[in-house]
C-alpha cells in the first residue's frame, strides 16, 4: 500500500480531498526503525506528527530511578505525539520501536498549513486527542486504584474484543512489555496468570490465551470477585 492510500484510510484524514491527500503524502517522511531503536526521547524538541505504518511502538516515561512505565503501545494506523502539532515545545514522553517498524513523520508546519485550508481536519485531530485523554485517565485509574488481577483481567478482555470477541487469541506483545504496561513485574504477571488458570478462567499455552469463563474474568476486572 502506498502512503497516500494508507493516509486515506485513517480516520484522521479520510475526509480530505484527493488533492490534499496527495499534497500530504508529498511532505511525509517515511522512516524505518529497528526493534529497540529510539524514535524520540522525552525532552526532545517536537517537530510534528508521527503515525505507525507498520510494526509497533511503545510510548513510555522513565522515573528518576530508571524504572520504565509504558503509557501506550501503538500499532499500524495509530498516530502519536499529536500535541506538538498544536503546541510545539518538547515531547512529554519517549517513543521506541518494539519491533521492526515504519513510522510516517509529518512536519508540523506542513500539517498546520493543511489544517488552515481544511478546518474539519482540526476537529478530527481534537477527536484523537480527546480519545487519548480518556486513555490516560483510564491508565491513571488502573495504576493507582486497581490491583494487578483487575488490570490483567481487563487487558485480556480488551484483547478478546480486538479479536472480534473470540475466546481464543494470542498475546500481541511480550509478557515483559505487558507487565510494564500494567505497572507490575513479570513475576507478578505470571503468578496472576497462574491463579486465573487454576481458577478455570483461562488457559495459557505460550502466547495463546483461551478464555474459559468470561463472566468470572469480567467479575475480577470489575473487582466483584477476588482471586484466591
């Protein structure tokens, strides 16, 4: 798929006229990143919008003690670092490819010129920002108010929903990254997965997860049921 076709399929740009899509594709910088390669670091000067074309990217912050907290895992079609398009300044978090990835970079000046010509694009970007704020609010709630079993149960149900409601699916990222995303350790994650398996809620086979009792898993996610 060429860049113009890719952009036309994104909710952010699907209302743009063909002429503007071509102009937008013309200013895009197509960048490849190896697994583990930094895309930008917290504090770097922000210069535009990034969109994952292929692969996966983690957005994270580092504490003063070196502990990493993943804020988001971005996949194909997902934009990140949207705020600098409006605000400029510096990146508030870091981004790193967690697998071989292509990232499309759209310079801020070119994108703001397009927004001036197409005000509806600004509304689409605000919708993206609003969704991201809701995600941040959910992340804060999960990390501060919910235990690991609740966080993990909600995450597994989310993956099932992404798989079309299927009871069987594969973990999309390594367990260590999942633990980081959920604000816990790999040991704690494995322990809770083991308890869920013993309780008959799930079956774990490598990366494959099978939900055996969705109602019980939902009860744990909502803190209506505790794991022994």
